[in-house]
């Protein structure tokens, strides 16, 4: 049966708009994060501290950042089915699930049910999805977009490693449920250590090549999906 191009293209266009919205929200969110990190003067932050408010604003925006990217995982899956090396359903579940749990963990972190840094773990899993999708998808993604996606994915993975390494080598307080009071300095007894300092260097690297660039990758993916046309079937 033949379907019109406009009908077939509509799922891609809606996913493309969502991806562009994700990128815009992500850029704004990470602008708040950079401002909060560069203006922070103490480890423990009271809940009404302007820097703490900026961190939480970042968290809220990144929730939408990842919710809006979920349709992209389905759109790329659907698009790949028309080409060799199609994305598997397992890979689709990996990407959509990682994005969902990143948003969920951020929500739980805002209400101090879990540590507000735990979201970086499923975010790292999303980085794995990006590398899997970008590595062998030359039929649906350009070479530049694939390489950019793999670099961003690597950055997200590096960022995702920070939390478990911090819990193992610095302080397990970040694993407590409910989360510890961020305004109490006693909850950060081992903050100034050699290993913690170098783990934050690792976090900085992952943040630069992953978290800060990810919104731009979503913008490029959104642009591609908006211009995508399905083959007639």
C-alpha cells in the first residue's frame, strides 16, 4: 500500500521538533549549571542559597531535556528499519529507558529522595546508546553527526562513572535514601581529598565533551528528522 510522503514523514517531524526543544532546553539548563559551578563558594548549600536554586533550575530543565529526547530514540529506530544494520529493539529500550530514568532520578533528586547526582548514571547509559546508534549507522546519519554523537556519548559515559566512583572512594553518603541534607557540612566529611579532587577532574572532562555538547547534538538530530522523508511503501 502506498502512503503519502506527508503522512509518513509526520512521526519524524514531531520527533524532530521534540529534539530541537530538547536541545534548546538543554542549552539553557547547562547555562544555569555553569553559572552555579563557577559562582559556588562552599560545599554545603542552604536550600534558599541562590547557587542551590540555580542547580535545581538546571535539574528541572534537564528533566525536560531528556523527556523531549525520548521520541528521538523511537524515530531513529523506525528510520533504521528501512536500512541495513537496523537498530534492535533492545537498543531502543536501552535509549528510551535511560532517558526516562535520567528524568525520573532528577525528579527524585529535587525532592531529596535520592542524591541529586545519581541521575548521571542512567545519563551515562544513554551515552552508551548514543555510541551504539552512531557507530554503524552511516545509512541514516552523516559521518560528522555520527562522530559527534560518539564523542558526546563518551563524555556522558565518563560523567556517569563519577557517581559510583565517588561513592566507592570518597563517601558512601551519596547512596543514602532519603538523601542527606545538602546544607549540612557534616555530610561532606571527606570532600577535600586527593582522590575526590581528581575524580572532579574526570567529571570536568566528561561535562565538557558530553553534557555541554549533548544539547547541540540533539539540535542537529532534530534538524535531520525535520528534513527526513520516508520511502514509499
